[in-house]
C-alpha cells in the first residue's frame, strides 16, 4: 500500500488542474506540501521505484507521475531517495516525459537536453 500511495502522492495535481489538456504548473508551495506525505510513505515501506500494476495506460513509476504533474521539487526529492528516471512504463520513462512536455527547470533536473 505504501508504494502505490507514493505513486499517487508523487503525481498529485493542484485542485482545478486539467493535465490532459495543458501542462500543469503547481506552485512551489503545493509541490513541497506533498513531500512530507511521500516521506511518511517511504518510512512505512514505500519504494521509490515501485511499478504500479494497472490495467490502464498510466505512468507506472512515482517519478514519471511527478514529471507529468510538473512537480520539480517532488522529482528532486525522489531522485535524492534513489528513484531511477530511466525506468520505462507503458509510455516511456520520466526522462521521456520531460523531453516531450516539461519546463526547462524539469529538464535541467533530469539532465535532459533542451
């Protein structure tokens, strides 16, 4: 449970966001507010590289979900805890998502060419 919770906390969107229509730009405060939840989940057995099993075509790793959410601070935190940005889900890796539609800051954090 802690590992799947980490996936959802990493990719949380601010209320009113429409991620399938436009890039989400969470505030730094919102982004950072999710980190204590992620820390608690990690302390209780969560795995930053856990692949979420689903029947839907979703980003299956916490770091990929955080990239899609535009959550730069959460991506930094996940990387500091050992998350692998090259693990591939159904639609690619966290770095692949950053290349497609991400801020310059996110690309810099993930060392993706701009």
